[in-house]
C-alpha cells in the first residue's frame, strides 16, 4: 500500500463514478463504467489483493461491460437524465 | 490529528462512492442508470472490505520460499490478511450474476412498454 | 423531488462517516480483523494444504462449500436469464 498512489487512483475512481451517472448517452455511461472497473482493478492490485484484481478485470470489466452493451444495443441509447 | 486523517481518509472516499451509487439508484429515472448505480455501490462495498485486510509493511498473501524452508515458522504480520479477499471474490461473481438478471428484466420491460424511463412506465401501468 | 433524494443521501453518508470514527486506521497491523481468524490460515496453509497461495487454499480447500454455494447462485442467475429472455411461442406467457 502506497498512500499517494492510492489517493490519485481514488480521485480518478470518484471522477469516473460521477461521470458515469451524469452523462446523458447510455453507451458513453457504459464505457465510463468500464474505465471505472479498470481503475478499481488497479486499486486492488495496489492494495495487494491480486486475485481480486484478476477477477475484477476479467469478470466485471469484461463480462459486465459486454452484458451492459448488449442490453443497450437491444433497447435504446437515449436517456432523459 | 494528521494521523487520524491519514488513517481514515480512504474510508470517507469509499463512503462518497457508495453515496454516488445510492443517489443513482434512488434519484435517476432511467433503468440502466439505476443498474449502473447498483454496480458502483457494490464495487464500493467490496473496496471497503478489501481495505480492511491491508497491513502496513506486509506483502502479498503468497508464500515466496515455501518449498525451500519447510520447517521455518511463518510470521503472521508479514502477509496481508487473505480472508477478505476470498469473501470478496465470491461477492464479485455474485455482483455479475445480479447484473445479468437485472439487465434481462430491463430488456423485458423495454419490449413490453417500449421505454426505459421510470415515470413513463408508471404512467403506462396506470 | 431531487432535493429530497439529495437530503436522504447526505444523511445516510453522514451516519456512515460517523460510524468510521471508531474503526481502526487503514493498514493497522493490530486491527481486530487481522488478529482473530486469519493467523490460522496464514501459518497453517502450507502444512495443511501444500498450496503457497493462501487465497486459493482458503477458497477451494477450507471454504469449498462457500464456493459450491456461489456456483449454485451463478447457475440460478443463468437459469433466470434464460427463462426471461427465451423466445415466446404464441405472443404471451
């Protein structure tokens, strides 16, 4: 654990989370959520939880993003808020 | 005071992340936005649990020279607590399972009402 | 309505931040979480399971029933997705 590195990644994570819920286009929101997942994976690798980081990178950032893109493709990209 | 802030600031940032997800779940009208908020909330809770297992000056929970020094005693403080990592591996997989079911229900709602906005769905139900 | 949501979120966050005041600091080696159960796993994992990676030995050996339950959860979720998204034959049902 390195506190300075940790603080920088945490700030990126918070920026990604705020951007993911404020952007109007749903496909952009899903893409920003993928970036959020990868920052989170970096954070866990920094904390020493390498197994959790591998699982997050493959399962949440990979399969989760694919599922969300498939859902957006089958429904609509527009959103009112 | 400085020690207090250095020891606690990351808990506060995790709570900020959790509250961002919570606000998206209760405040946004779009169903996909609500699901994204649920994902952020779950990830923040998992991050909180993983950070509990951290120890200053400890290394990864993998025994480096395990086969060479079989009889040597292992220092507990030299390795990070592996228990939260194991439980959170399970939680990540359950997170993706709930995401899949939620998205399937969202697609069925869209096919029936032709919209993803909560207020329009409520108007169509009435 | 937006203001009400924001008030609920801020109150919940304040209660949670008040709850962190009693928590041990980040990276404290003497925190209760790292004193009670985990030393057993750290010290005994090599002689009992012969696996250098402690996370793997706890996941698949000490707590294998937990992993079995997790597999059941994934199976149930997959079945739910299939049942929701299958092609309807005659328009309803």
